[in-house]
C-alpha cells in the first residue's frame, strides 16, 4: 500500500493541469467535481498509506520511494523521492482531509465568481505543492514544495487582482517569504557543506549519532538559517507582516493556506529536523523565545481589530507562536499535536467567518454585524464549537494541545515561557469571544442592504463546517495526557516518548504527578477568565469598550495600528531601497558616473580629433612651416639631446 | 556528415536565395528565412542525440587548411560546454525570426542580417582556431549593428554606435592577446598555429598570463556585460527591435561568459585564480546593483536589460567558483538566461506591438483582457525569479552551492539577489498585469494570436524540462567540465612552481587554493 504514495501527489497535479488548461470550457459543476474528486482520491490513498504504515511494527515505519534524480552535479545530489513515516503521514492526512472539506466548501463559496476554474486550478496546485513539501525526502525537494506553496499563496491572495490591495498583499507575501527563503537556501548549502548530503535520513542520522557536539557552531548556524525560513513561511516575528494582509484572498484560501496547512510548514520543518535542533541549545532558546513573544504580540493586536478575518489572522500567528514555543522547549509532539488541532478549529473558524461574510454579501467589519445567531444557526453553532476549542475549554481539541504546550513550557522551559504563554491564552479566550459576541450576539448593527439578503449558507458550505466542528470537538482525544495516541504514533520519528531532553538545558520531567492536573485547572481558569471579561465588556456593558479605548487611547491606537510595524518596515527598508536605487545607483552612478565617463571618453576623442583637424589646413605655407619646425627640432635634439 | 559546417553556412546559402528574390514579396522572404532557420535547428538536433557524454575530447571535429602560410585552419568542434550554446542559438534564431513578422520596412535586408547573424553566432561557439574565432566574433557584430541602427527605436544610431565601439574596444585587446599567443607558441614549439588545443598546452609564466588574461577578460567582460562595463546594454536593448533584443540577450551575451570558460580559464589558469576576488566582486556587485537599478526602471525593456546584468553576475560568480557545481550551474544558467530573458523580451515585444509603448505606467490590468498571455508572462517571470521546479532555479542554486563551497561570504551576499529578483520582477508584473484597467486603449487589447502562441510554447516546454529534469543537460557537460577543472588545477600547479623560481612579479592578489573554504 505504501507504494501508492506517488498517487497522492499525482491526483491533485492532474486536477490542476486539467482545470488549468481546459477548465474554462467546462461547466462549473464539472470543474468543482474534478477538483474535489482529485483531493478526495488523494485523501483516500493517504488513508490507505496510513493503514499500510500501521500494519508495520513501529520501528519499521519508514518507507522511501525514489522517483528520479533531479539535480546532480559532482557530489551534490538531490533526488525526487518521497518519504513515508508517521510524521509525514499525519501531515498528509491533515492536508488532504482538511483540504478536501475546504474544496467542497469552495464550490458553494466561489459559485458566483468568474475565475471559478482558475481558483480550483490554484487550489489543487497548492495541495500538490503542500503534499510535496511534507513528503519530500531531502531538503532541496522540500524547498520546491516550500516555494511552490508560496507561489500558490501569491496567486490566491492576488486572486482578485483588480483590487490594488489584493495584488499588493500578494506581492508582499511573496517577497517577505523570499527573505525567509534566503535563510533557508543558505541553510541547505551549509548542510551540504557540513554533511556532504542533503538527504533527510542521512543528515539526521549523522546528527543524532554523535558526530557533532551539542552546541556546535556550524549546527547552530544551520538551525538558525532554517529557522529564518520558518519565520517567513509560518509568519513569526520579524517576518509575520504578510499574513494579516493575506486575508485579501478568498476566505476558503485563508482557511486552507493561511491557517490550516501552509503556514504550519515551518513547524513541520523544525519537527522534521528535530535531531539537528536538539544539538543546538542556543537555537532552541531562539525558537522558543520568538514563538512565545509572537504568541503574545499577535494576540495583543488581535484584541482590538474590527475586521473578522484580521482577528483570525492574528490569532493564527499567535497560535503558530505556541507551536514554535513547544518546539523550542523540545516538546515536538506537543507542537505537532497543536498543529493538527489548530488545523481543525482554525479552518472551522475561517470557514465560519466565510459563511458569515457570504451571508452578509461581503461585509467583514464586525462593527456592522451583531445578532446573527438566529439568522444563520448552523454557522453559529459550529463557530461556537470552534471558539470554545481555541479558547481552551475542556474537553475540546484546543484545550488538550494548548494545555500540553503550556505544561511542557513550564516543565522543560521556565516560568517566563509559561507566563507569556498563559497571558496569550487569556488574550486568546478574550478576543475570540469578543469576536463571537460582536458577530452573533447583541443588537443587530447590519446595514439595510446586508440585512435584506441575509441567508444561511448552502448545504455544501455547512456540511464541511459540521464535520470540522466534530473534529474540533473530538480531535483532542488523540492526545489526552497519559494515553496519547499521537505521542505513541510519532515516537519512531521523535524518539523515546516524543520528548527528548535538550542537552545542557535545565532538566525537566521530574515533576510530581499532580502538576499536569493543576495545570489543567489553571489553564481552564485562565480561559474562563478571558471569556468572562469578553462577556462583561461586550454583552453586559457594551459601552465599556469605547470608554476604555478613550481612556487608554495611546495603547489602543498602538494596538489598532499593529504597533506600526508595517510603517516602520516601510521607513527602514522599502523607501530607502527605492530611493537609493533610483536617485543614487541609477541616476547618479549609472547615468552620470559610468555612462558619463563613457560618453566623456567619446567626447575626448572627438575633441582631440577636432584639434588635430586644425593642422590639416590645405595651405602649402603652413605645411612648409611645420617642416621647418620639425627640422629645427631634430637639429636641436641632435646637438643637445645627448 | 559535417553537421557543424552545415549549420554554420546553411544560413549563408539561405542569404543567397533571399538576395535573388524580389524585395516586394516580403511574405515569401519571411517564410524562406524561417524555413532556413528551422532546417538549421533540425540539423543541429543530432548534435545532442549523438553527442558522446563520456569523453571530454572535442567532437564533430572538422579541420581544413585555410591560410597555410600563417598556420590558420578552418578547425571546428564542440564539447559539452559549447554544445548547448549552439543548440540555444539554433533554437532562438527561428523564434526571433517568427517574432519579426511585423517588420515591414526593408524586409529583405532585415532577414539577410538575421541569417548572417546566425552564421556568426554559431561560428563563435564552434571555432577551435583562434583566428577563425576572431573572424566570427567580428562578423556577428556587423548584422547586430545594422539591426539596431536601421530597425531600432528613436535613439538607434547612438545605441548602435555605442554597442559597436564598446565591443570593438574590447576586441582590439583580445586580438592583441591572440597574436601574442601565436608568437609565444612559436617560441616554445617552433610552430606557427592558432590552434586553441595547442595553446592549451603552453606553460606561460604568471606575468604573461596576467596581461593576456586581462586583455581577454576585458573583451569578454564588456560582452557579458559585467559591472561597470554594462552601460551599452540598456541602450542597445531599448533601441533594438524585439528580435534584436532576444538574440542579444539570448545568445550574444553568452559569448562573454563562454569566452571566460573556453579561453581565460584553461589558457591562463594561474592568472584566473589570482583574479577570483576581482571577478567575483564585480559579479556580486553586478547581481545586487543590476537588481536594484532594474527595480526602479519605468521602461520595461530597460528593466529586463538591467536584470540581465544581475543574472549574468550569477553566471560569472559560478564560473569563478572553480568547482563542478559552480561551472555546471554557470553553463546551465547561460541557457536559462537565454530562454527566460529571451522570452521576457518577446513578451515585452508583444505588448509593444499592440500599444507602441514600453512604459510600465501605460499598462495595468492586462490580465483581464489577455488571460492566456498573462499565464505565459507569469511563467516567464517566475522562471526569471528562479522558482524551484522551473529552469532558473537549477542553474542559480548550483552556482550558489559551488560558490558556497569555495567562498561562503560571496555566496551569502549573492543569495540576497534572489530576494531582489522577486521584488523587481513581481512589482513589474503587478503594475503591468494586475489592478483595474485605467487606460482606455488597454480595454480593447487582443489576447495572443497563433503565431505568438507558437513562439512561446517551445520556450515554455524547455523552461519546465530544464526545471524538472535537468539531468538530460547536466550529464552531457560532466566530462568536459571535469576536464576543464583538471586543466585548471594541473596547469596552475606547474605554473606556480615555475613562478616560485623566477619570482619577478608580485601578483596583485593573493592566490587562494580552491579547496579551501573561507568564511
């Protein structure tokens, strides 16, 4: 069954090629069927592969299928090979499973759009690229997938290219990601130079079999460079700025690419390279630190945003921060677990917000919503499940995964990590319930036009919502403390219990048995606190938020304007580069200096010619004069020259 | 069958046919020219198929006496380095001719120039006799000069003269160096010859190598063009007709980089080693500088022209990495640049034919009117950016790996070029293709027609082919590149011994062995 793995990639690729070439001439239904069918088949094969893997004994669960040699030059070699192991299998299940639901949802959501076939072509192409990313067996092949998902993201953010904001956002996403890729590419080169191979299995086994000392300088640089790539793709500080803007794309795209799958690629990459990261305590501190700070930073921005999708975007950045925090303290399984549950509930939330936007004919501003729960009940109910899940109320999925991260960050990390994570969790509960209350509860603030067309979404949109709500509810049981199925499943890739100690870090794990239970109570209390505050501010006393905003207007403005980071980047990087390039490099150096001297030489030659031309007068007497002058010169030279 | 001679001189035979035609029958002339170039392309294909990848020896060799009294031969042959440049030439020429269908003024003369140009270009890549090489090198200058000067834009005379004189200035030094080699060879072997393979065996002192390298490098650096010798390029590109730009970018610039690989490195290995820092820094500056200047252009052709400076900087950096990844990457990137930048000029030409402007500000929102065109344009743009899976990535990444192996610092700086490439290309693409249509004229634009489709499709196929399965190209280069590296390495050792004995010139730069990695 494992041999079928290439089919998982093939179906979406065929779907994309089909819709990309002749999709325009097909009927809309058929375009949708082809695209969904491709992903559906891919999901089915993924399940088969998963079963095939389960049939093997745990220590033999690694299967590689080499297709052909891609680039080979001297000792440098990169093959196109697929790697099936518990980690990649889990990822392909999430990608094809959630992807399939979002494809179905898109049929309804994009029904009126003119670029219907183009949309599904891109969406299939994205799924192909994402699957390539997770299935690749070496760094460079992963890099193809890495850049290809970036391309699809570019195409889909800029899907409505007539909108200037959309095409700007698309370009920004690509360029910012390229900054990260700069690090990734250098990382791959350094890996090749150090290990003489870029194959995952070989590099990681060389790393874990003691050829390198913990804290080795080279490994630290490698892991930092790779992490630079991760900060781009997974939207972490300092490269997160593209993700909020990416909300210009169609909402199902935000759900699939900018919440559930692509943005988790960075986490996946670090987990994949855990053997390398474990060798560098310094990098681990950086990863955990950036993860924790991003989690809090993005959550704080999310507190005051009014665009429903932007709140969710900042929430995504914040949740990704949690995953990096988990990786940074060495709790890779917890990171992957949260990746999975987050894929469920964040896809649900985005699709739910899409359903809201659909119902309101395109309105995204929460200040113009309110009281929607009676009008779109299915959306409301499923959205509620998602909100509760992300807020971290037991027994919903988000509770287990987030709780595990917080616990690990305390046990393996330190109190600072935990307190940042806990504060961010409080913020999360608050802003998510704020969103819920502003959208679905309270007085209706709809404008006339929107209210008239208000309608619940069609079946093909609510069905995926329901399925995802189920997953957001039950998904957490895969990782309940003590009997964690996911922990057990991933252990061949992540060693031991999926948790390896960082050499040199403060030794954890010797906590009392009571600690996990205490932590559960504490994190539930934190979440409830956030919910209560949101309830108090947005249901009980709806006038309070405005007063607070006026009272703390400085902080409020800072948060509302996202700490002015975009403006700072523009002032620091964008404008100076443009200005220097145009004024100094082009107009001064190129035109004036280089070309000026070229033309100057030409003028000099011409001028010299003009002077010499004066000698050629055509008068015999002048020439005779020159002859005499020459004779005198020769005589003088002959007499005195010696 | 003497394939090389056939493909070189078939265009000239075509010229005679066309000369005999009535100049008013322009359609016939066009079709005949196209036919000739297509036939040349098909005759050149067996070069690839029957090329023996296991040997570095010159293949398809033909050697005839030409001017015996001076030891000049008609001596041609190819190896894994020149193979793809010849195929690139025979591939690009019919495409350029097909892209010249809109030329209505002096069609006959135009087509004659195109065919003579093809002869010159192929000749440059197959010559193994330096005298013959020089003849072809100068020969191809003339039709290009005419193409720019007659069928060019408003400032065509300035651009054509600048192009001609710039190149000539370099060529003069090269000619001097060739003559010097001729006499030096006579001094050691007692034989008068221009045979390149004989020259390879010479043991030149470092001082001689130093000056001869400079003379050759000057000619080639102008041709590449390397920063700061690049200012003829934007002018030439902007004024040249579409086909001129395509050939200029696609093939002519490659003569500079090819020259370094074919002549400078194996003839003057020690000097080449010594010049690594100089050339590398010029290349790096070119990469960054070209990208930054390209970013702020408002003329599409100028933008693409400056991007060439950046791309060819990568090629030069790879060649001077002095290892297999760098040089193979460099050769691959020569092909890639020919395809992507050639295609970019074609695409810009299609826009120009429709709107008679190249200013970015005059466009915007074209995707709506021209969806098929938009797809092609996007693929070409991404290929130029170096998106993995398309051709540009393979060359660029190998170059960077090669450079990284020898000098980490160089590679790290050059890699930032991939960020800038995304900036200037995507920004341009956005301004031309996205947003609402603001200019009335753009609302009635036609999507691409069958002829334009036929022009672009072959390039697209190669873009994907090289991107997905580069092995069919890289494997043919292996033997030749390995031999080149051996040549450089071995000869460098011999000379450095000689040099130690009579150490009368201090090299300007410290020589760094290529195996050593520096931070």
